[in-house]
């Protein structure tokens, strides 16, 4: 033990200086560097949080735009469908009215004259052997006009439905 004390007696100032130097080096050099790294890490985290918030906002805005577009398309389609149903109902009412008028005219015409007039070729207008069977030419023309009107309405509705979707 005396050997240990004799070595320490000679080296204690050096040992004490190295301990103080190590402590001061740690306090003076490492702590500010550590604080700078902590500040840098905090600013990096803040930047990442801002980027994440911006990305989430952009995604939410895009989703909202898609939803609004879809709702506008559905509203337009609803209007077109309603319009088509109204036009269909009007066409059905026109067809039924035309059939009633034709039936009334047919019922009144033979009773008034007593006979159905014949065409130039000798065939009568109410001849069932014609191209349309037992239907009259006036009924065929009325039905054809109704079909044409219906086809035109369907075409207009289709165009009205497709134009907003092409924009």
C-alpha cells in the first residue's frame, strides 16, 4: 500500500488535472453541441409535421372536390331523369289522346256515311288485309309520330346527360 501512496503522491496533480479537464471538455464542448443537435432535431420534426399537415390538407381538398363533382353529376342526372319521366308521361298522354280521337272519329265516320270509302286501287281504308292488320292508317301514323317524338326526346336527354360529363 505504501507503494500506491508513493505513486499517488507524485501523480495526484496530474490525475486531478485530467479529471478537471475531462469535466470541462464535456461541459464546454459536448453540451453545446448536444443542444445544437437537439434544436436541429426539433426543427426537423416541425418541418416534417408541417409537410404532413400540408399533404393531409391537399388530400382532403382533392377528396372534397371529387365528392362535390360527384354530387353535382348526381344532381344533374336526377334533373335529367325527372325531365325524361315528365316527357315520357306527356308522350303517353298524347298517344292515348290521339288514340281516343282516332277511335271516336272511326266510330263516328261509318255511322255518318254508312260505308267506308274505298281507295283508288279499290281497297278500303279499314281493310284488315293491309300491312298493319286490323289497324287503320291514321293509327299507324299516330303511333309512328309518337315513336319519333319519343326517340327525339330520348336523344335530347342523352345529349343533356353526356355534355356535363365531357367537361
